[in-house]
C-alpha cells in the first residue's frame, strides 16, 4: 500500500507539469507522444496499403499494374497526412504537401486509364482506395 501512495504523487507531479523535475521535458514527452501516434497511423496506413495492393492477377498487365498502384499511391498520401499531423520539420511537411498533390493527381489519371480499358466496370470501381480489391476471378 505504501508503494502505491509513493507512486501516485510522482504520477501526479508528472501530469501536472513536474515532469522536468523527473528528468523529462514537456517537449520530449510531446515528441514521444507524437512519435507513438505517428507510428500507429503509419503502421495502419502500411497494412491497409499492402492488403489493397494484393491483387489477384487478371492476365491484363496494364490493368493489374494500375489496380495495384492506386492503393500504393493512396498509402503515400495516408503516410504524408500522418507526417503533417505529427511531424515538426517544415521542409518535410512541404514535401508531403507536394507528394499528396502529385499522388492524388496520379490516382485520378490511373482511374481515367482504367475507365478507358476494356473490361468490367466493377474492376475499375474496385480499384478505389476505399473499395479495396476484390475481383473474384474477373
């Protein structure tokens, strides 16, 4: 019981701005929190991207490539958005803004190319970043 009471003031002290007394600056604590949040978002973006990039081959190389590249580009956008939320370097954030704009433009171009290819419309609509890729043998 005594150990609990000893820890409680230390936790309270840390939470109320006394972290510096414990050798932890508020900036380091914020950076660690941001790094943890970024890591979680980045990991989720990577898992989503990898899952959506797994496309059963249709035998149409150009279509398969585009269907796979759309989630790849969306993954870059998602990762950059996490950097914009949690990063601190202005140059990196500027780069991410450019990446987001360019990748979104390229996703649009890929959708246009898919729409112009022979094949079922269901395939091109399943290539959306939100829709994943379930071709079911098409």
